């Protein structure tokens, strides 16, 4: 079993649900970060927030996140400081955790040099980590909307190559909630690294 396991696949196929279900209460001890979709009063997607993984152990109304992407009123707007400051801080603090969750990474934040450097440092640390890696087709849609696709594509390919070259990292392509092989791999990772 590799110390780092990342799921990748189509948007909305249940990767995040699979991870959170398998982790259960252990998520409260995790380092790392998660992203949450935010909805407006009418139930339409309004953007995304980033928060510490351990926030998931709290009731939804008590969770504290920072919005990094906002929809509505034209082109999406992004706040790079959420990644260049807040996410970088979270990655550095995660060294003290028994394991980490990154759900998800591999999007426009890769175009931010401070975040990208902190991510590579984190991945080289050896901390057991499970998470969701944004699939390149999904990254492409957002990258094009933000006018960042060319740079993002180059960096996403570099990240995929680095992960593939690491013998202690596995990237599992999945179709999601009905993928029994992915469920088994996630459950085994949780038993080995998060249930201690």
C-alpha cells in the first residue's frame, strides 16, 4: 500500500463522498485541505471555498472556509491569496498531523508559483495523504473560463508525471461510487494510515 493515494475521474462521480465515508470520524485528525461547493439562496452554484480538512468534523454551520472562486455576474472571479497564503500555511502545518487529505487539487492553483512550490514540498514530505486530483479534462474547462488553460495544462501534466514517477504514490482513475476496486483501495488506505 502506497503512503499517498489520489483518486481522479469525472466531476460528480462520487470521489469525495467515497473518501469522506471511508474516513469517518478520523477526518478530525487530518491535516490538509478540502474544497466545498457553495450555493446561493436559490440553490444555484455560487463558488467554492477552501478549508482545513479537520473542519469537516464540525457541523456544517460551524465550518470556517475561505472563498477562492465565485460565480455569477459574468466571468468567474478567483482570489489567489486563498491558495498563496491560506493553503500554503495549511500545507506547512500539516507536517504535525498523522495523515492528510487533499480534496481537491490540480486546478488553477497550480498556476500560482507559491502554492505550487508548497504543494511539491508537501508531497515530498512523505506524510501519508489521500485525496482527489482534479482530472485534466475538468481542469481544462475551468482553465479556459479563467483564461489560464495553456499555463495550467503544462503544470497539470508536470504534476501528473511527478506523481506517476513516485513509487510511494498511486493515482487511481475511477468512475466513482460504484467502483468497488476504488472503494477497496480507499478502505485499505484508511485502515493502514488513518485508523491508528
